[in-house]
């Protein structure tokens, strides 16, 4: 199956056709979709187009929820734990 600019491999479209698909499978498909997009693609625009295309007909579908989550703003990065966080990210000197 051939897709278009928003879903080049038709991964998202196919996910909507899979009967009984769950959220974990949709997240995996979403990750494959995101990694396969050409670098110049406007990801947010593609997500909005996919939601408009599929989400209106299937708002309760797990893929619709995953696409909505994909549009949500990410939270700011926080300090990492472990020795890097305690030492300000500096690498300890070599012996």
C-alpha cells in the first residue's frame, strides 16, 4: 500500500484497519512512522492531517489517542540522575 506525504508507508492508515489493535501496538507503529518520515517533513502538520483524516471517524481508536499524545507539547528536560547528575555532567578524570 502506498501512502502520501503525511503517511508515506501508510503505517497509520493500516493501524486503523487492524481489528482489536491496542495502545501498545499503536505506539510501536507510531514510532515506526515517526522514524520513517523524511527529515524535511513537518511532523506536526502530518500529525494534524492524519488526525483530521482518521480521527474524526474513529475518535476512540487507540491510534487516535496516540496521535493526540504526539501533538502534545513535551515537558522540559530535567536533570538526569546518577553520578552525572551529581557531578554536573562532568566525566571523572581518568586514572
